[in-house]
């Protein structure tokens, strides 16, 4: 947790990955992020992975450091309360982050009618409002077709919800850009961040739209080879699988020297009339021969022998691991990483949780904060953000419009 | 292009994907983003994909809308000029975006010695300064092990550089948060955004660190099934592969109803003593049976028959496509998408290029701008950002410290 955004208040009415991860990053940077949650939990409150007691490790991972107001959103009065939160008064408030549909009771027009400088950041599936999730967008733009081994024609879905994650961080970036503009001009706006546009613009930014447009051809599947450079997985003499990449001249010369392949590579260069040193594309074109040389050299040595030699020669490499191995074996990732703090979570379990991914030198990093129990902050938020008095809050409780957290989960 | 960041000047000394994509997003939001490039191009200037004439579609995709100053960075005078650009005077300047190593001539300490409120945003591999790329980090945190079909034990590298992309957008978010703080407090800082920390914190945010820590077990590979919910690929009667997902109650009931599976699903629920309607996790646990039912129903109908029925019933689905098919067949992605403009690029080719992924209602979207030729802006930037006069600029040219673009590429 940092304090950079400490005078910013963002209200989040959102589920799944993209929008909650946006709110998470803002909370980690010091914004006050207030979720409103359906009493008993929204559609992702029980999402896997879960712990043995049924608590969603997913939900509590994505909602760390936020506050929670539990509302019955099926009641008109509950919906009115959600609108009041989204459009809360105050300089740094009136910012609503959501994946609710563009029309309906949380439309930007209806929020801006309450607060003219309202900022609404809306994560969407398709830009036209059609339903989509990371996994359908990914199939629709062709990534699974490019992924996997060339000897198996089946498409491979990614397991990392990359479009959700990228959409979440682009939403946070857009929110800060919009709030910066509001501070300068006084004007709010709606910001729409569709998964479909994040995905297709990314493929454009990487040159892949140009590639298929100009060539009229799809890029062939290259398996674990790195397209356009030298890189793939190799097996050591003792059966460890490692990823080796050489995209810069230094990485390439370090690899050739470390594996004592200078003569073989020079012979290949002479035969083909090329020089690999400063052209990663040529290394890709000649990958069959180069993979053979590197594969034989790696296969002749053990990991214990190779690892220090690679480090000494500046080779860019890593072992393949499972996540459990990664957490257990590499102190840089979790156990020795200042990003992580061991926390008690709403599930009742204690485990290490990360703070913000970037390290800011201007402020000390405070430990990560756990997710709230549902409704943990109902009273406090209604009182200090909306100015409700005790009688009003009690009446909302009595009518079942809001709920508070008891011990543990609401 | 939007104008939200119009009074912000960011100097970029960076290559590959993460840091240049950060600069790209800022440029698309209206910041003035000035790259300094080695005369003749840096290590990624010729990176694949390339067009038939050798222009890097990758480089020109990631550097759209930026300015370019070409410098000989091997000369001490060239390095001094890079430092002057990074620490340029002015309210919205003194912001440097880089993937150069933390120590050396572009260290934050040396920049802050010139400009005390300097902001330096540094993309890194491992947080400890060790060399890493997206593909080595991905292997090191276990994603390839989780990816691919369970009947094939080989790990599958992703082809989307997801960690690079997420790091780039997190860097942009961090930069705006830091600049917001500087506007409030006057203080600069260094922001470090390591690929390793972006990756491992993301797996923490998704609950996966908790999952392996608490269970002591790696999640088994589930192939194209969506972990924890209903979703996978199915084949229609006419051989089309489609992705179907149901994570919400509405998506599930729409699918069951659309495929007329109510009776079969009810029988399965009765037999197992469960209800799938409001528990996506149960749909995952019983996926073998449910996949069989849905697979048979999908396999009995053609895509032309299913597509309108799915739309009518709110089923979340998409066809699997290649990227070329996606661009050609779905007008929502490129040809009919207001994000894209057809531009002449430095390669000399004309093709559609995307603007910013989010749509901001407060300003009209201006067309995307092409990448600069190397050195296209050398004179302009030296004059107006650093206040160099004509004689000084001419002398820098004469000594080979800077270069300007001729026609086309420098």
C-alpha cells in the first residue's frame, strides 16, 4: 500500500476480474475504494479457487484493501443508495468503477444527472454491449489458434486471463487520466473499456494486425519457439526443462560463449552467409539448426552445472516450474519479496498477499491489507461519505436495504 | 488520440514491449512522448514481424504518436544529451520512462541530481536487477505448466507476451499516480516495475498463491476447460469450433434453455443432489457430464443454426478464429471499429492502426498517429524542450552526436 492517491474516493460496483483488479490497484496506491456488494455476495463471491472452508481465495485476492457496503440491490431503495454512493459528494469522489451494463440504473447519464462532473469507468465485454468474457474474446481474436505445439492442431486456451488483467490496468490508467483532466477542466465523462478493444488494439500495437493485413496470411504456429528471435525450451542432462531466450546481441553472445558454441555457430554462419550477432530475426529463421546446437550443448550438462555458468555469462534463462515449486524454491517471488505480507483474510486463513506490483521510492511500502467482510464498512461509509445520521442508517437496516458484517462474512 | 494528458512530457529511452507500450498509452492519451533512439535504431528497431521491405511492423506499432530524437549513445556527449532530455525543464516534464539498468548513466540518482523532482519509471526483469524477459518469467512462475491439453505433458509457452503488456500498463498507471503526487507535494521519485513482481503479484491477486500455499498442491492442468466454472470448446455439426462460457446464473440458464437441456440437466442435478443454477463451481466439478450434454447438443446443430439462437438466449460464446479471419470477418474488431484509422507508416505501408483502447466520452477521438522516422524530431525537440539554438544543434550534428530523419527512416 502506498499513499499516492490518498485524496481519491472510488466507488466500485463490479464483479469478476477486470473491474475489481482496477479497484485493487487504486486501493494499493492509496485511494479509498468502496465496493457495494449485494447482501450475501455478488455473482463472483464464491468463485474458485476456494479454501477448504468455502471462502473464495479469488474474491479476497481481488478485493484487498477495499471497503464494503452491503446493499440489497434488488430493492429500489437499495439501487437508489448505490446511485448515491457512485455520485458521492466531495472533490476526489464522484468516481464510479463498474461492469454493470451501460444502460439501466447505473448508466452514466443517470449518474451525471446527479453529479455533472461524474466520472464513470465501465468495463465491458464487446464494445457494442454484447456479452463477452476473456475466454470468448481470446477465441474470437485468434490467440488459441496460435498457441500450442505445431504437432497438435487443437487450439489452446490460455489459463491466464490476460485480457481481463490488461483491461483492469488500462481501466485504472484511464481513470487517473480522466480524473487529471477533471482537476484541470472540471469536466467528468464516461470511460468505456471493452475487453474486445483492449485485445484487438493490443494485437495492433504488436504489429500483428499489420502482419496479417499486409501478408494475407496467418502466422504459423511456432510452439514453444519465440517468434522472430532465438528462444525455446531445452532439457538438461538431468532432465530439467529450461527456457532460454536471446533477443539482444549480448544475450546471444553470452549464450554462444557459455555453451562453447563459437566454432559451430561460425560454421553455420559461413555456410548460410549470415551473421546472427546483431539480427535476432536470422536466429529465428535458422532456429532448427541453432536449436539443435543449443539443445545438444544443454543436454550434455546438468542444471547445477549450467545455472552458475549462465549467470556468469549473462544468459537470459529460467527453469520451468510449477507454481508451487516457484513459491517454495525462489525466495525472490514470495517468501523473500517485500511485496508480500502474511495476513489474516476473511476466509479465516492466513497466507501471504501481495501489495502493488511497482515499487515507489518516494514513500515506504505499507503492508498489504486484507479484503473486507461483506458489509464491514456499511455504517462508516453511509455516515461519512453520504452524511447519513444514525436514525437513517438504522431505518435502512430495519427495511433490509443494507446489512453490516457480523463476525467473519456477512 | 485523446488530449487528456496534453500538458505532460515524457521522455522514453526504451526498447522491447513493456516500456514502449507504456509510452504508447500515454501518447494516445495526449502526452508528448519523446523517444531517444540510437542513430540507426536500438536493439528492437528491426524486430519481427516485418513487412516485405524490412520495416518492423512491431516497432512502428509500439511507437505510434511519439517523437524521435536520434542520438549516438556510445558517445559521452550523446549520453549527456540523453540525460538532459530525461531531466528536461518544465512543469509537466522531468519524467523519464526506461528499461535501462538501474545503475549507470541513467540511474535515478544521477537524474535527480539534475532535477530534484525527477520522476523515473523503470521497467525491469527481475526485481533484483537480474536479466529476465516475459518468456523466462512465465516459465519461472509456472504458467506454461498449467497451459495446454492434459493428455500432453509438455508445457506450453504463451504467444501473447502478457507480462510485458501488463507491466507496460501498470507502468503507465504508476507514472500517472506518481505525477499526481508530484503535483500535490512537489516530490519526484523512482518507480520500479519489474516483470517478476507484476507476474507474481497477479497470481496472488487471483488467489493462486493462496491456493498452492494452503493446499500444498498445484492445480491440475484442465486444458481448454475454464477452471472453476462451466466453459470450454465444442464442435458444431458442421465442424466449427466454438468457445462457450457460463459463469453467471443468467448465462447458465440461457445455455440450458437454448440447447433444450433442461430435462437432462435436472436429471443430473437430482442424481448428484446439487443445483447448478447458482454455483459455477459445481458446474466445474460436474464438467465431464455437463460437457457431454452440451457437446452432444452443439454437435447436433450447425453454426448457422446455433449463432442466432445463442444471441437470443444471452449465451456467452464466440467462434474460434485465426487472426486473419477475425480481421476479415468481424467488423466490430477492425474494419468497422472507430479505434482504427488507416495510416501511412514509416515502413512505407498503409494499414489500419488502433488508437487508445478505452473510449472517453469527454473528448472526440482523434485518428491514430504513425510512429516517427528515427530522428524525425531531433531539431524540434532540442530547440523547444532544451532551448538549444541553431548553432548548438548544427554543432551536435557536425560531431555526429545527433542525426535527423531524411526521407523515410534515418
